[in-house]
C-alpha cells in the first residue's frame, strides 16, 4: 500500500466507447495531480496444499512440518452465507444490484474449468472466495482474460487468473448499456502492460467495468467532488431492513462495496449494528438508516487500525 499520484480525466458523465482502432483511451483535457492511497485488494492467495497433493510432495519437508496436521478441506462456497445483498443508486437510478431473490442460481459459482464453457468474449468474470476481495477480469477469448493484478494490467489464462477460486459471469450486475463485445475486448487488450502511474483504476472491478461500459466514472478522479453525494450504497440487512451510505463518487462507493465483500456478510452486519445503529422501520419512521461517506470512512479506519 502506498501513495500514488494519478491523472484526472474529463469530468463528464458521457459514455466513452473507444473510437480509436487501437483501443487507446485518449483524454486530452488537463490533468490535476491527486494523491490516492491504494489498497492492494487483489493480492495473491496464500500458497496452500491442494486436496489433490499426494504424500510424495511432502518428502522434503522438515520433520516438524510433517507432524503438523493438514488444513481441513474448505466448505463449498455459498454466496448467501458470505456475500452482502446490495444496490447502488445514482440519484434515483439503480445502476447496480446484487440480489439473491431472483433465484438460487442467480449468483452461482463454478470451477474455473466449468466457467470456461460459459464465457464469451467481452464477458465480465468475477472470482470469489471467503475472506478475500473479489477479483474481476474481462474474458477476451481463447481461454484468456485481461485483468488488473497488483497494479499492472496483464493477460492470463482464466484458470491461472482464478488462483483456485470459483467464478461466475457478472454481466448483469451493472445496469449500464454495454459496449459491443469486440470493443470491450479491444479496450482490455489495449491496456495490457499498463502499470503503476500509468493506471487509471484503483481495483480490478473498476478496470473490468470500464472496459465493458466505457464510463469514466470508473476511473480515478473521473468525477467532480463538489460536496454533493449523489451515489448511494443500499445494504440489505433483511427482507424489511436496509442501511444506506452516501458517496461523492462511484469509485469511492466501489471501494467500500468491495471491502464489504472481503470482510463478509456476518462482519458487515455486526459492524453496522455496532457502529451505525440502523433503524428498524417498525421502530422508526419507515425510512432506511443512512450514513454519509465520511461516516463510512470513519468506520473503515477504525477496523483497520
């Protein structure tokens, strides 16, 4: 984690599909230096012994390690247990929704090998695992994805990018109108090799979503911060209860949404109960509890320190 000086793009809300045949995103407006703190939310998974590793792989280990019991196999990943149902609004327009109400298979996950059979060029893929940040990638065909990993845009085989995590196609989470599949692929491939100060995205989700929708709101500094908080993250606590946080920009909201995914559903509910005191509609005025992004930042800092 460290400070990065990044560039600002034009401050408009237009869709910006790449028109240049090379796929380069050319922003000729003025740049203003802004210091951002990056959270390295796409770190490598810890190397662990896989369930298929046999005893021959252990012959060179020290005796004390041989006596250590192997970790128990992980339970099957169930999105309903670990993930938070939420919606994102820009003013009164819903621009993102993750909900389990549309059916048990709506957010089902698959092994990387099975996921390959479901992917088409231009699809957005999300890899998920308990207690880890979700990792997003753009499927570009030939079993490969382009993704932002450790402050660099790279081209990998989907099975390598998954790092053993289960995955799913998430084209329907954001409700923006997508660009054509060929444009999505071109946008992604044009950024391969970009790293560190060349980057305009703070995490893998923002990069992948920009490739598919072409909206500069996904970029670092892509929106004016003028005191207003037009974005709302509505976290569903139960069928009747929700809590709303407000943000100045989409990129700030995405960072908070991803943090919730990383700490998990139980921790989010406990955090809100302890720090934010959501209002039960039956006890209050029927409105969901609401917190500004400044309050959300205070909670985040409390948890990290």
